[in-house]
C-alpha cells in the first residue's frame, strides 16, 4: 500500500515513517515537504491511477496549508478513496473542526514524546489492519 506524508519538518517526517514501519500493513512511503508538492504529487498520482491509500497531513505546511490542501483535494475529488489522517501540532479547536468538516478520517495530535508517536501506528493499523492469511 502507498502512503503520502505531507510534512515540512524532517524530524517529524522521519518519526512518522518509523511509526508506519511498525504497522502490520507494509507501506511504500512518499514524502512531500510542502502543500504545493503534495498537491502536485496527488494530481499526478490520480492521472496515473496510482493514488496513495493514505495521506498523513500536517496542517502547518508552507506554500499551501494543510487545510487548503484538504479542501482542494475534496473539492476536486483528487484521489477520492484515499483516507486522510491529520498529524499536526495544532491545538486549535477551529483546526480540528475544519478538518472534520472536510472529511478527515481522524486527527492525531503530534506528541512531544517520541514514544507517543507509536500510537500513530496503532491508529493506522485500526484503519488498515493486517490482511488475512
């Protein structure tokens, strides 16, 4: 399965990828370091029928914010079947509400403790679980 991580912080992207590596399901991971690159990636993927199954989306992205990207994805039906988990440091209720209104699957608050990132693996596994043997 394919995952796009839209994250501008290299350390956070590394930790998120590490959490994905711990999931039961194995993923091919791509990383976009800003909203503009993420949108270009998704448009290209949609044209080639290679959409990721999951987008892990930071809201505080440069060039195009996470919420703007999310709205564009939903309005244009780009990679329509893709699940989206917001992974952000934002504590604003307005961000959480806006993300929910735009149809994210869940909202994950970035922790300050590295071990807490492992909860992200549990969250992803709850969406995708291991395939049957």
